[in-house]
DNA sequence: TGTGAGCTACCTACCAGTAGGAAGGTGCAC
DNA sequence: GTGCACCTTCCTACTGGTAGGTAGCTCACA
C-alpha cells in the first residue's frame, strides 16, 4: 500500500479520461506516455496489453461506483434523496468540467468491437446500476414517496436510459447544463404528489 | 444519375455500418476496401480524407432522416401515430439486426475528438431531431392527445435522451428488445388519459 | 540477491494519404 | 469512322507515421 498515487493508478486515471473522451480506439499507449511522462514500454510493464489495461480500468470504475452507491445508501436514508444524490454526482462532474460521462456508457456504444473481457464488465456495470436504481425506486414506492407507473425494474431501466441519453445530448449540443435540464424533470415525474409539494416549498 | 448504387454510395453504406459498430476511430479505409472489394487508394479517389468521408456520410444520413421525418408527417396525420412510427423505425431496425443505432448518437459520444466539420453536423442532426419532436409534441398537445408536464421543447429533449439511452442499454445488455421496453412506456406516459383508453382497447 | 520499475531499441502490422499509370468510356473534329 | 483529347475509375507501389507489443538492459532498494 503506497501513500502517494502509484504509477499504475496514474496510468488508469489518464486512460479513463482518454476513454471518456474518445472511447476504446480513441487513445493509445503513446497518449498515456505523453501525459504522465514515462516511456511506452514502461506502461506495458504495468499493463501488458491494452485489453487488460481497459479491463482493469473498468473493474476499478465498477468497484468505485458500487462502493459509492453503497455508502450513499448508508449516509442518506430517504430513497428520494439517494436518487437525487446520485444525479448530483454527475451534475457536479459536469460543473467541474471533469468527465461528464460514464466510462461504461461510452464503452457500451462500442460493445460490438470490444474485447470480450471488457464487454462483459461493461454489461456487469449496467446490471449493478440497474439493480441499485430498482431497489431505490421500490423502497421509495413502498414508503409512498414515488408513484411508479411500471414495475420498479422497468422504471429503473427507463431512468438509467434517460441519464445516459442526457449525457449524450449534453455532449452533442456542447451544453453541459442540458444534462440537468433533461434528467431532473424525469425524477420529478416519479415523485408522488405530496412529496412534490414539500420539494417545491423549499 | 446512375441506376445501380454507385461505388461512392457503397462506400458510404459500409462506412456507416462500421461507424455504428465502432465509432470514428473504429474503422479504417482497409476495412471498407475489404468489404466492397476495391483497393484502399480507390476509396481515397472518392473521398480524399477520412474526415471528408465521414462528413459526407453524416450529411447524407441527416438528409435521409430529415426527408423520412418530413414524409412521415405527410403520410400520418395524428401526432401520436407520427411519434409511434418514428420509434417503430428503430424497432424494426433492431428486429432486422440492421444498425440498431443512430450514427449521430454514436458519434455524439466522441464529439471531443471529432473533426470540427463532423461534430457540427452531428450537432445539427440533434437540433433537427429535437425540433421535429418538439413540433410533433406541441401539435399533439394542442389536439389534446398528449398531456405534457413541461414545455414541448423540454419534453422533446427528454424523449430524445430516452431513445438514445435505450439504444445504449440495448447494446450493453446485448438485448435488442430492451429498446422497446424502455421507450414505449416513455411515450405512453405522454398520452393523455382518454387517448390512452382507446390505445389500450385495441 | 533478488525484484520491481523504468529505460533504449527494436519488431511487425497497420494507418491515412500520395504519385503515377492502365483501362474504359464520351464527345468532338476531321 | 478514325483519331484524339479528356474524364472517371481503379489500380500498383510507395511514403511517413503510429499502432500494440517485445527483448533485454540499468538502477534503486530491501
């Protein structure tokens, strides 16, 4: 356990930002090399192949995301606030000009030509995110906070699609604020009327 | 005016399917060459640079889409059915295993590293699609077919995001049918109650 | 005395793009 | 209708550059 961020993690950090910007084929070892100031061969020392690099990267991202969602469930009790906190994460990412885009959403579009090991991990992230949203939505529905028109799993899929589509639109229009404008109304629709009144009153 | 599909169009067709599969950096002139059986240099004769090839490609896609949406408005009168027909287009694409993905949605994720000429055209497609959806939604709202919670422009943005996000999810899960499962409820929510009853009765 | 991390130097394959020529068609002058 | 100029299309052959990946070394450090 090193105190400062290890080289491997620096590599992963850079690679992640590069993937978010241009996808799997949008970056090379040379790009990483230039960004952190070590030779290309040295990167191969840490990650023998590109497929392995990206595989480790997505695995790390996935664990970070899962840990984040889990701790979010422990700190915030209300399902409604949990949902809002999740969306706030992306909104602050956008505001800080840091990657306003999910690595897995980026890679999902390239599924067909991804190394199988990577593709399966992307799929796994989508699964865990969907099931987290499902559990939050169904918990909120039981507490009478949400009014769901469909089964929680379906509403979760719809919400997830909205989030990813909103990221895409924000990029296409070059307008980061568009993300919020698209996603916020989406969760407002889910809130049950009485919950809505209290939300509007603040 | 040639009767059979010209070589240029064959090139564009292949390139489009390759972009849909792997994005801007996910294909090369060599791939096209192998697919249609002419040499790489011959492709350069038709499209001197890759940026120009993709630019022409997106322009063609954009014109096709705009023409399709326009003729859709002339053949189908009801805004509700226009909307459904638009979604059916993607659903049949998915069923036929043909590109279940919008070229521009694919490229939108790569905006940051696209040649400017391409990026601006992707943006233009998003604009025209959003404004078409806006006009359909506001027309439907005036006729009492839709019950909109927000301004038509905002509802259009939300719907568009849902469509693109659903494409992403369908890919990530490797389940083409998921697209329909996500998108259909989204438009059902828009339908006003009385319109809903007639739709359910068939 | 290893072991991990970095290096130089190199490999093969592929990339986008260019130069220049062969084949075939079209239109025109005579 | 033969010859000629011109055009489009596609070709072979090549360029400079970059891709991912490997071999084998040095050096620090424990």
